[in-house]
């Protein structure tokens, strides 16, 4: 009888975990009933099970689990109902993907990465551009990385694909060609994280990650994670790159490049510290724990020119400098491919904005009269502020854009009413960096007046 109960429990756990990320964890009003949940959530797919956790008296604890038949159904329910009220209950729902039962109650700080990144098997002659084009058909892809052998630089036959939104990752997981054998990838190990049985979760066999393998990169906010990855991958030995945050004081993006050994990281620092990418904006590259080097965030001199002949004698440059010249050419082509240059009247990059955008325009002076204020709401979370300013600024006359502290809404201030209305008609309902924008004319502010 005991074995029978154990096997039944195992079958229940397995059914809750399959397909992955199809079970939701909900924090809710204690008065919400199972019928309330079913009425609200069945609109988004087949609800297989609803569990409301109760205390000894049988009263709800304000916690529930809802199991869908498909990952994409759960993803759609999260994007639509998280933060919304259902029925006549005033408390908004908090909706998350539930942990597997074997993961316990603690939530990973890299939860988002676990839900947005796919691991796929690919032919060894597959190129990243073709792979990204295919998976873009399911939604905007943030980056594609085909993992390569650190010595031969040949493909190992598998890749990582990261999306901006869970619904797109779920659609790709469910409907892509089965030859890719997709699974949701485990999060990258944190710095200093223990390796399991001597192996990294990312497939490496090093027993530890030395501090000298991790580089901090400060770059232009116009550079995205995919471009940063491609640039640092030119130095053999790259494990992965990721963007960390935007420094609002300097309007610079801070990222990390992690190498498999200290020699590769040192070489990358030597060659890429001070490298102009995009042209006119230098990269700052330093060791993550390089506290003793008294590093200053001043634009550095390009290290490759130290103790080298002056630029007018290119034939005397060493071979690695010629390689760096090739890097510059590739970097420039990447910028053009991402529509970061403004040579064209309109540019279109669906991973950046879901519509074609006009060429960038300068901001209006800060002391300009405010002709129109727009109120903007972002779902599910606000995109980077520099991206929002760039997109709204392309319609001309933008004075400033700011988000309310801790909120996913903000205001765009325009010096020209016609530019503001063009921004409303063009951007309302569109996406910036995967975030859906609701754009409308703001109500008049009591403190807002023009001279």
C-alpha cells in the first residue's frame, strides 16, 4: 500500500511538471473561489487543475495553483492577468510560474532567464543568422548563441536562444521543428556557484570559475546583448555575455563577459578596452574584481597602440592588430544590421520596436514650453529608459521622458503637439524591447502651464 501511494504521488508530481512552466502560482484575495478562477483563466486555455491552499479551518490562505494543458496557455494567462482583478474582488492577482515541486518554495533570482531561454540541438553547419531568422518567426529573439569548442571554434551542435517574452519562448518550445529537441535552459551559474559532479551546468568541466575570468564591460546603450556577445566571441574562450543594468548617471550600459580561462579574459581586456564600438564611443573593459588597479571611468587610450608605430605606418602593425581591423569592420556591419545608424529614413528591427521608426532626432531644449504630455503604460514591465527616449524622440520635439518611481508607467513631454499626436497614433499598442506600450494624451496637470 505504501509503494502504491508513493507511485501515485510521483505520477501526480510528473503531471504537474509536464509540460514545463504550465503550472501557475497565484497570490490572491482569500475570498476568491474555484469558480472565480475557472471563469477568469479558462479564457486562455484548458485548465486541468485548480488548487486553493487552505488552513486547518478550511479557509483560503490567499494562495492558489492553476495547471494548464500547455506552456503557451500559462504564459498568455500570466501576461494578461498578472496585476489584474477578477470578478468583484478588489485585490489584484500576482501570477507567477510555479516552481517544480522538487525545487521547493524558494524562487531563483534568475527566474526570468529560466523562462525565456531555450536550449536546442542544431546541425553543426548551422549559422546563427539562419537560426535567429527561423526562431524569430515565433516572436522577437533577444539573442542566439551557438556554442563552440574553445580550441577549434567549431560548433558543438547545440545553441541557446533567448526571447524577450515568455509567450514567444513558449510558442517556440511547442511548435518549432522537433529536430531541434527544445528544452527550457537552466539559468547560467552565478559567480562562485558550485559545480555539480565537477561539471558546469553549461557543459564546462572546470572545477571552479576563477575571478580573473569575469570582465565588466561598460558600453553605449545602443549596443544590445547579442552584439556584445558577437564582439567578445571574437576572442576565443568566451563562455557567455549578458547585460546587467543601465547606469542613469552616465547613460551607459553595464554588462559582463565571462571567459573559460584567465588567459582569454586578459587578452580580451587588452584588445577590447578602449575599442570604439559603435564608432565614436569607447568600450570600458575591466576585471570584475579588479579593485587594486584604481580604475577610473575616463575614456581610456586604446591599448593596442601602446609601444606601436604611429598610425601612418600600417604595414608595420603585428598580425593581431590586423585581426582587430577585421573586428572593426565586423562591428560596423553589426551596427548597420541592427539599424543603429541613421542613414536610412526609416529603420525596422522587431527586437527593438515592433514598427518601422523614422530617423533619430535631437531632443528639444529642457527649458522648452510643454505643448503636450503623453501618459505611457508598459506591460509587463518598462523597457530601458534610453530605448523609450530614443523611440519617442524620433517623432521630434521630445523634451524628456521619465518613469514614475517604482512604476511601469511614465510621461513623455513634447514641445510640439503634432509630434506628440504622431507618437500616440504610431506607438499605441506597439512594443519596445518586448514591452507593450499603451500611449495616450495625459490629463492636464495642475502644475503644468506654458508661458
